[in-house]
């Protein structure tokens, strides 16, 4: 009887050792994965959230910038649709880029 118990105990201990080896391998794999992930995360810069101003003037400025951006995009879309040549389209782009600050100053002059 005691030989049978010894054999079962040896089998149980062998199974426990096999399970412990599997757990150790799994933990080692997870540790390697966490290390690789940490090294990769250290290389990638974290996004920095910049809080925007919330005052009346800031909201007005954002609305004005949005209006100018929409007008700029519409002008470029019209130029692409109506003008046949690349030179004319490029000319409209350059001209609108040069005149955009002037138009902003004239239309949204804050001194008056």
C-alpha cells in the first residue's frame, strides 16, 4: 500500500512541477512582453493636451478663423472645378494665400 501511495505522490508532485514550469514560462513570456511594450512606449511621445482659451474673444477668434478657413476651401474648390489649367489653379492658391491675411485684417479689424 505504501508503494502505491508513494507512486501517486510522485505522480502528483510531477504534475505540480509541470504546472509550475508552465506558469513560470507564462510569467516569463508576460514579463518579456511588458518589457518590450514599455520600451516601445518610451519611444513614442505622449500627446500633450493643450487647454484652449474659453473667453468671449477666444470664441469669437475661433469662429472668425473657421469662417475664413471655409471661405478659403470653397475658393480653392471653385478654382479646381472652374479653371482648366494647373497654372491657373496654382495662381489662385498663391494669390489666396497672399491675400488671406489682408482679408482677415480688413474684415475682422478689431480696432473699430
